[in-house]
């Protein structure tokens, strides 16, 4: 059902929504940027329309709302073990189609990648609802159309923001919030062309010799292993485990899981001190092939959704979109 809301009506809707949901969206972190006197756009709790930043792209993705950077899995004391409870409130997130598709890719890793679902991911993810922000222009670094991630049906409510706000309410869960508002047919539109395009290699064209190709050496020279591209990515899911002892003789403590990234030193270290992928170019290859090759073989879609954040945040101006094009060129010329 479609509805039309004034800006004041939208703020009233948000106020009522917050009684049952924690509401997150892209918002400005004033002076939170990496350089002096610069802002950072990130995902934060929003209370009114004015809190939403709809014209600038977020530096971080929304994944940390339901997949925390650091999470305690359980605590132990003597022989007892307890699992921390989580906030019982549901979560509503304002986000764009690329990020909904990105969360679909995370769901596959945590919930469909074997016989068992990840309990800790699922209990938070089950509480999440999607409020789609209509996106028809994108930003300079986006290439969602190339990755076939510009469209989605996985939303509860779709919204077009303007002088007035149009809403397509798909989930019955949210119909009561719109009762009594003016009805107006509304069908969300999706971007059809980004300013940036990438050429994906055919999956069959990715052969073992490509893994040894010279092209990866450039990244050994340029990448500084900061991991920004991993932490800003909506689809990077890797974590490491940490056991923390809080008392004498390890009788008390907790086990945590913490985001990890394939570009960072130590990620591929193993017992005995050996580390796979010592060269940063090897790490770039590992990430690239996961995003556009082996994930596809397993799940039938590419993991990368073309949000372009990795290109936005890299301090070395390494372009992942450019890397995909280079792989395509090499694959095509053989
Ligand atoms: S690899 Fe880059 S463009 Fe692709 S989903 Fe991750 S951050 Fe976005
Ligand atoms: S953001 Fe750039 S420099 Fe940092 S790890 Fe990623 S590719 Fe390397």
C-alpha cells in the first residue's frame, strides 16, 4: 500500500516507531572525519528526519548494527558458563539497495554456509527490518549496476524522500503506523546506470594461472595493510576469536569474536608462526577472488555488491573497481 507523508507526519511516524524499534540510518558524525574539521557519515540512531543524511555517502556500512565489531559470546566463571543477553527491541534500518543486497550476502555466509546457522548472528539479524531509501543516482564510486545489486525486493517499507515523503509499505508489521495517512500509489525506482562501470570476468575465464599473474605485484607495493577496505565493506564477514582471562589461574573470563580482515597482518597466520599470504598483493588477490569468483561458485551471486566504499576509504587510492577491470582484461587477452 502506498502513502504520502508531510515532513511533520514523518517525524511523528518516527517517534511512534521508536517506541518499539531502535531506528538507525546514515547520519553525520560532526568533526568525526579522519582530517581536522571534517565530518564523517556513519550509521547512528536517528530520531527525526533532520538526523538522516541522505545526500552524502556513508563511510561505514550498516553491518555493525547487527554484527558488532566486538561481541562477547560467553563468559565463564569456575565451572559455569553464561551467554550475554541482547537488547530485546527490534531494529529498523534506513539503507540503500546495495546494502540490503550486501546483507543478503552476509546472511548466506552466516546462515546458509553449512548445516548450522550462526546463533549469535541470527539472534540479532532476526530483529532487523529494512526501510529502503530509494536510490536513483548513486554516488561517484558506486558500481552496483555492474554487480547486479542495484535492485531489491527485500524491504519492509520503501521510501522516496522529497518535499513530501512517499512510502510503499510491503510488510503488514508496519501498516498500523501508516493508518489514517493519505494513500497514494507509489512504486520505488532503482538506479539503472552508475557513472562507474566495471567489467566482470566470466567465471569460466578465471583459471589457476590468473592467480599467479604479475598484476597482483602492484598491490604488494601500494597496499599498507590498514584493513580499511575490509571494515567499511558491507559484505566482509571475517572474524577472529579472543579468549580473555579476567582472574587468577584462568578461572574467570570471556570469549569474544572480533572483526578481522584479509588485508591485515596476521590474518592468515597459523600455528608455528607461518603466515600464508605474506605479500599484500596476495591478500588483494585473495579478497578479489572471494568477492567475484569463489563466492559466486558457492552461492550463485557475486559477493561484492558494488557499494564502492573500499575505493572511498583506501588511503593508498587503490581502486577495487579498477582491480576487477584489470582481472577482466587479463582474462580476456589469454
Ligand atoms: S568489495 Fe568494495 S565495492 Fe564490493 S561490497 Fe565490499 S566495499 Fe563495497
Ligand atoms: S584500504 Fe587500501 S591500503 Fe588499506 S588494506 Fe585496503 S587496499 Fe590496502
